[in-house]
């Protein structure tokens, strides 16, 4: 009899625990009401940087809740550490942990798991009704509205190119390009976990996700330039290519653009940490083009490309082919950024394949053929397959040299 009572008691305890683990009707209702996209009702303009270093605290908060118990925290999760061999005040490197995590409802509280410190953030749900959400955390009460996105009217793109220009302090300086075919190229310059030139591939699904992030920002209709009165903030540029030409370039200084634009930059700028990339040993085999920005010069006038547009042209040159044809000397290339044109993608001369550095004297082009002249070396001409200048610009877009170069110098 004693054993039977013990057995019944054990069954009762298991039943109570199972019942306790099951969500209540109210908890299920709250979770169902949360499903969808939520953006902050008000969020002051801030920057991905505070002018000295990168911090997620300067990214507006937003969430997407899914029926499977996962949520996407638009801020993302990060770990920050000094670069190897550096002091804590040296070159900080940002490790992006992604934006997806898990959530649950406990009573009238929203709990979100933080993978950065393995803790659960506890947010009291003050109000949740239809398209309005109010939650209370350690730093106060936050108000959100449900967002609805109609992507049917937003175009898709042939390529997306992102350049982060850094800030006054230790913000990552990177350049990333992705295409629907899954091609990715990356240059890491400063304060990044990868420095140098890298190539890789991504899935069609991942490209679509990155692209849709920008489509939610309605990049086809928002202004091309966003500014802030703050000083020493980060500048981010993104260029979209459609039907073989530049569709639009958006410059965002101080995180002044729409929240969806700010959020869209994050997974693309840290994509190099999320996939396998192959480092291209091109620095020793490359043609140095040691200028700050890239521009087409003619008769004292210049058309200066934005850094993301420069990186696009750099990629066209990287994948171009060597030719014996000589271009009509229509433009000189000036104001080059610190990129290198690699020679591994086409048949180069033996001297250029050596690890010696060669001094570049000039670059001339008609927009399609680009001839690089070196001291004591045979000129090298690269054909990119189409006229980059004529497809994207007009000569009437060119302005006086000093004016244009100063206008496009990063803040």
C-alpha cells in the first residue's frame, strides 16, 4: 500500500510540473498577438557609432516575432574585444552574433534570450492591443507600433554594395558586395575581424533576405542622403545595381536614415563573419592605386564616385580581362581610394605576377577600357565589358575638381 501511495504521489508531481510548463491561455494569447514586425514609435536619431567606437546602444530597437518561438532583434547581438596584441584602448574588433534568438511569455512578461551574455531579458508587457505594444525594461518604457510592409512595389536588384567609412574613433571600415548569383567580395580595412581582400559565396535565400531588408526601407522612394548635426559620426553608403547600371546610392551620416535602413546595414556589414571566405593574396600582386576616392577627370572637371560606387568599379576591374586594345584617352582616373586592382583574374605579364611593387604613373580610360601605366613597365589594359561611365553618368554631371573632391570626402 505504501508503495502504491508513493507511486501515485510521483505521478501527481509529474502532472503538476507538466501543467506548470504548459503556457496558460493568457500567455498563448499574448504570444499570438506578438507575431509580426514591431518598430519603435519614437526613436531619436542616433549613430551606429558614438563617434569613438561601435555600440549597439546607438541602434534603434525593433523586433520581429515568429510563431516558432524565435524573435529577430533588429539591433543584433555583439561581443567587443581588442584585436590580438592590442591594448583595450587599441583596435577594437566587433564580433556579430546575429539577430535571431528565442523568446517566451511568462505571465505578463516578455522574456528574450541574450546570446551575448547568456541571460534572459525580462520585459513587462504594459499594453498589447492590435497594432500597439508597450513594454517596460530596466531603462524605462518602450512604445512600438506594428509594421506592415508591401514589397510588391519595391524593385529587386542585380547587386548591393555597402561601404562603411568609419568614424572619429574605432568603427569598422569595410566594403562588401553581394549578387543574386551568390557572389560576394569583401575588403576589410580597419577595426574588423578580417583585414584584406576576400571572396566567397552566399545562398540565393540569404541574398533575398539581405535584399528584402533594404526593400522594407523603401529604398526606391527615400532620399539619397541623410545627415546629422552631430560630429565625428559614422558614414555608411549603399549602392544598388539594377538592369546593369547604378539604380541608386544612399549616403547615411550619423544613422539619420529610416530605422529599416539602419537595420538593413547590420547583417550585410557583418556578413564576412557569418560565412566562409577565401582570402585573396592580392596585395603583393596588385597594382597600387593610392588615392582617397575614385573619380573621372577631364579638362579640369571631375566626377567623383562614392566609395560604394568605387568598390563596384573595382569589382568590375577585378573580373575584367586583359586586352591589347588601347582606349581612347577620354578620362584620367584621379582621387583613387586605397584599393588595389588585382591581376589574378586575367592573364597578366610575368613582371606583374611578381611580388615586386610597381609605381603607377597614370590610369586612362574611355569608360570601358582602363589602361594602367607603370614606371619601367609595359602598360596594362583591362576591358570590363561595357562603358561604366556612359551607362551611369553624363559628362554634364562633372564639376570643378576641388569642389567635387571636397564634397565627397567622408565626414
